């Protein structure tokens, strides 16, 4: 089984890219992670994670059009790749295995 | 539309560090977020968040690589070095001058640094150095306090019993004296000491055999490794028996490593136990008899100042004639602070160390200034090169880098050269300075310091050209409009002037030192030191045979005269007090007492100015005094007066002219001569009709034929005395070398500078020539600027140097005067050198064909 090196934060960024499918760029990703992920994200951390994800081949980027709000700066859109998708699924399955093996007594079911 | 904008400077900052390929996208994100925040939270918060965001973007993945052209930097290194190397080869003259100057400066710095380190670490060989001290005595008489290291024997017990908690170990010690040491076949004269039992452990002797407590046995001795090797060929004990002075035997109980050169006990080869019955000193109980030294070791927590207060009055009660106190002088100050004023250590050798340190720094500074100057000059010449490089697209930092690397290359080459030269020069230096210094190539500190220094110099020297030149606009440079100055900028003038101020001061100082030594040497001696030798009466056999030997030598015409004395006329060590009629009971004065045989006066050739010389016999109560003594006694006619010394009455029967036997820089001391004393030396005047060498070898044979129990050993009185100039002469020699170097370095600098300026102005010169100026006119024009600089330097240097010189001279009572001749000679010589150096360059330009020169522009 291929080893996927995916940090906790990187995984979340990757998930966000998947969720925002087609509309994933700096600002939107930041907002998505902050709301759905319930955590604070700095632009720097996000950008670094995106760079790393791209290097690993989990996402690919493309340029968007220039818009007035961004004083003429283009957007960089990210898309998840098939490889990235398999990485996410791998992570998910590993986690499920643990959850499945968890005895019921321990769960604090409310 | 008035859209709020994020802080501009931050945007610029971000643009500066961000990777170009990421920049616009991230910037866009930042701006978008900023706009949103402005709407929801206001401008202020938006700004703060913006700042926060930018700062947090300062991360490795986002920061651009700072090696601008990544591949090219490696290439650049090599290229720069190659270029620098080619430039050196192409301009050998300039490169050589530059490197030579800096090398000399560095060598000087290295040598001085090592010497200073050596001086400062004197006695560092002793582990307990920081706890050891020597007891000094302060004798106050008529308001002046004299400090000396000779103390009285009873002091030892007084301190031991009185202060057991503050003072741990202590040891009395005799002054250095020569012992005749024999193993049965061979006899060697060795310097040694009678020392207390604690001495070896106090001074942490490194023993090669035997125990450190050996001296507890009063018949055991410790000898040094070198003596052991000479006597026994090994350091094994075998408890051999050693005969001392042909008089008594001791047992060898241990061998210690020789004391290194920079220790107080250097050359002490044998240590004998104080308690031995042959040590006459040990029975002394007279508090006025100062005949030995005392070393103490402070207990861990003892504070030396508090202790000094407690102990200082110990001897006071025992001595009525003058006020005497003692004080502890710590070992780590003993060597450097060997001068005292009114009972406190004020300086001494440490002043010289400081002086040399400052001089070294200055000479180094000179060299660095030179280096910078020449580098600057050279780089202006390369302004064109800079211009071209820039048009070809060099970033400014690359040009800076190039100059820096060139300068660093020079600096490191100089460093290597200077270390090699220092290594070669060290033996000569050691001879000159009487030291034993070696290059500390095994100490990392040395290498680190040297490396840092070269780095520092290279960077500083390159700073001006690198930054100034690389900022040129290429067009300006190519059009040659940048450097149209006809005179050097202020900075350069300042540098040259400083160089000459230092050089002139050094030269003046050197001349003064030599003058002072010469002055002292020219002092009237009062007797004739020529062809005079002293021989120690070191064994009882010799003493028995004195008359026979004298008779024998006389018969063979090997001596001109022979006499005996208790001391050598090259230095009187004893001193005592006298009593006479009419002496003020509160008056205390010490006189040098010298025991002599009746023919002493004849032998040394003193000048009897009153009364008569000693009769050959029956004169045991007669005393001859010198002029200074006569003055102090105060009699109108001292002849016939009675004087009491050591409980015995003497009649003054003669007065001699003062003789110069002590320091050449101090006034002569009151001395007196009697025949009733114990003689320890033979004084011989060699005959004038035979060469000294022949006479001495023949005399030696005579001595040995009479079974004296010791090899014939002698000292020349004039040589012994000359040692008193030794320190000053050495200083003078060192100063002369520095002065020479300083002038040389300054001259080099001047040479480089002059050639540059001359070249600069060759167009101007050409025009002037065409307009009718003569060669001499032009020459004056060119040299004038430099002559002015040197004159200014002289004007600054003279008062400054005068101050220093007066200060130095004031330590000598007998001193030469600072006459105008010293200044005149120096200034004239320096001006002469300047004119020659600059003149050569000036002539070259002045004589050049004007047409050619103008055409080249």
C-alpha cells in the first residue's frame, strides 16, 4: 500500500479544496477552513500547505481572471487530482478501521 | 472611487521577499481580504490584520531564494577569484605594495601580541599564582618611602604565629646566589636559593622524582632537571651525595622541572632547605637586618587588602630608627608592577607593555589605513570597469561582492605571509627581547583571531570602494565625468596625516631613548672599569690560597693589580646605618658598606680627594668615605672624625670622589669602605700589555694549579654594569624597529597615493606645460600638497610627542634633555623622504610629452 504523507493541516486544506470544487483559491479556502474546520488559519500557513500539496501532486493549480476587487491581481485556483483523492480516501479508511475496532463501552454516546 | 488601500510599505516589503511566481496571486488574496475587512471591521483592524498576514507569510516556502542567480553564484566565486588573481598578476607592483604594507603591519601585530601575552603570563607557570604574594618592606625616612623585597628573618615566625587563618603556607628564601655544586668529579656553578620547607608545594614544582616535602629533611636538596642531567646524566635519585661550595654535603632528594624563562625563579637550579645548619641566615634575629625574602600563600578566603592592614605594623615596634611597615605584593603583579612610589605599586614593566601594545596597534592601524587608501585609489581607477559591468547587467550587489572578495583575497594573502614571516623572525625577536616566545600554532584562539582580523581588515578596506563605486551610474562613468578631482578627498588626506603623525612620534621616541642611554653611559664613573674582573671566593680552598695565587700571578706578570672586596664594584648590595657625633637621632639614612682590602683603591683606580688611602696593615679601624657620605655627615672636615658602625668605632681617614656603582639614572649613593670585613670577591686589573683573552686563560691555569676546588670563573665589571642599561637599550632597539616599519609603511602609502594623483593630473600637467610651465614649476605643484600634509602632521606630532617624552624621562633622576636637535633631525628627514617619494612620481609626469597625454583623453 502506498504511503501517503499528509499532515493533519494539509489534509484539511486538501478536503477544503475538494469541497470548494472549482472555486478553491486563497481567500475562499481560508474562509472554508475557518468556518467548517473551526480553526484559525493564517494566509502564510495556507499558502505553504498549498505549495506542498502541489509539489506532492495532490492538487493542481490554474490561473483565473483578473478582477477589480483584487486591484487587478489574478486568482490561483486549485483543483484536487485523482492522486489527491486517493490520498484522502486512504486516510479516511485508516481512521475508519480504528473506529470500527473501538469497543462500544468506551463511547460516550449521548 | 476612493478605495481604501493596504499599507504600501508592507506591500513593498512583501514584494521584496516573496517568490515572484507566487507574488501576484498571494498579493491579490491579501488585498481581497483587506477590502472585506475594511467593510466589516474598519480600516484600522484591516491594517493590523494585513500586517499580521504579511508577517506570517515570511516562510521558507514563500521567500525567494536570495542567491539571485543560483547557479551563477558558484561560478561567480570562482570568477571573482580568478579575476582578482589576474589583476594581481597584471599589476604586480600595486599588488605587491599593498600586500607588503599590510603584511608588515600584521607581522608587527602578531609579534607584539605574543610579547604582551608573554609578559602578562609571567609566573603563570605557578598554579597558585593568584594566592601567592611576596612580603615587601616599606621604610619611611624624611617623608619618602622606600619599598624593597628584603625583609628580616624574625618576620617569618611573626606572621606564621600571628595570622594562621589568613596565611597558609609560607617560605623564607635567600636572595639568588651561586653555589658550587659537585658530584665528586665535576663542579658546576649553579644559581640557587635557601628556601623554607613549604616552598616546593607553594610554587607547585613539577617533580620528576622525589617528594615535594623533601626539604623537611634539613640535609636534603632539590635540583633542577638540567642540573641533574649535567651532574648525573639522569634524573634518578640513588640518593646521591652532592658537595656544596666544597664545604658541606647534602643529599639529593628530588629533581624538578626547570623553571621556564618567564618565571621569577628562572635559572634557579638548586633549592636548599632553610633549616640546614650551613644557612647562616636562619639564626638571624635582628629586626634591622634585612637579608632575605619571604613568600606567603593566602588562604582561600583571605582578602589581601584587609590582610595588609592587619599585618603592616608588625615590624614597626621592633625598629626605632625609622618607620617600617610591611605589605603583601601579589605574585601576579610582582613582575609587571615593579616600581613603587611611597609604598604603593605604581607601575614599572606594565608601562612598557602598555606602551608597546599601543605602538603595535598604531603600526597595524597605519598598515590598514594604507591598505584602505590604496584599495580606494585603485578602485577609482577601475571606475570604468564598474561602468561596463553595470551596463552588462550586474546587480549592484555583485559588484560590491567582487570588490569585497578581491580585498579579502589580499587580506588573507597578507595574513599567510605575515604568519610565515613572524615564524622566521621569532628567534631574532626572542634574542632582542630576552624572551622565549613561540608561535601558538596549537591554540585555536590564535587562528580564530587571525582569521577574524584578516576578515575584518578586508571588509573595512573594501567598504569604501565597494559601496561608493558600485553606485555609479554607468553612463557617467563611461563618459569619465565622475572623477575630475585634482586633489585627494578629505578622508585620504586625513589618513596620510595620521600615518605621519604616528611615524614621527615613533622616530622622536626612539631618538630620545637612545639619547638617554648614551647620556647615562657618558656619566663620570669615578674609577676605571676597563679590564677589571671579579672572581668569586667560592670555596674554602680558594680562600686559603689567595696570597699564594696573588704572588704567583704577580710574578708571571699576569695581573696589573689585585684586591679583595665584599662586593663587586658593578653593584653594591649591602646597606646599613651609621652613627656619628652630632647625628640627629631622628635622622635615618642608609649607607652602602663595602669591605675592601688595602690595595682596593689602587686596583680599581678611585680618586682620593682627601686624606690618605689604606695602609697595607694595621688600618682596621680606618674608614674611607665618598663625597656623598661626607656631605651627609656634615662635618667641616670629616677627616679624623669617629663613626660607629655595627657597634665598632672607625676613624675617617680618607675621602674619595663618588663612584658610579648603582643605577646610571640615579644620583650616586653614600658609601663607605673599611678593611675590617669579610671579603667574598677578588678584583683583578688585567695587564695592559697582554690581550684579555690570553691573560684570562693563563690566570685560569694558575688558579686551577692551586687546587681551589672550583673552576675559574670571572665577570667583567664593565659588562656587569652594562646590564643596567640593558632594559632601556632593548626598548630603544625595539622602538627603532617600529619606527622604521612605521616610516616604511607610511612611505609605501605615500608612494601609491602620489602615483595615483600624478596620473590623475597628467592632463592638467600637459596643458600647463604647453602654456609654458617649466619642469620645476610643475614638480613643485605636484609635491606641494603632500609636503603640506606632512608638515601638518609634524605640527601635530611635536607637542604630542613632547608630552610623552617628558613623561617617560621623568622616571629617571639623571636625564638627558629634549633639545631642538631631536625634532629638527626627525622633521627634516621625514620631509626629505616625502619629497623624494612624491618627487619621483612628480618628475615622471612632469617630463612626459604633453601631446601624448592630451591625446589619450
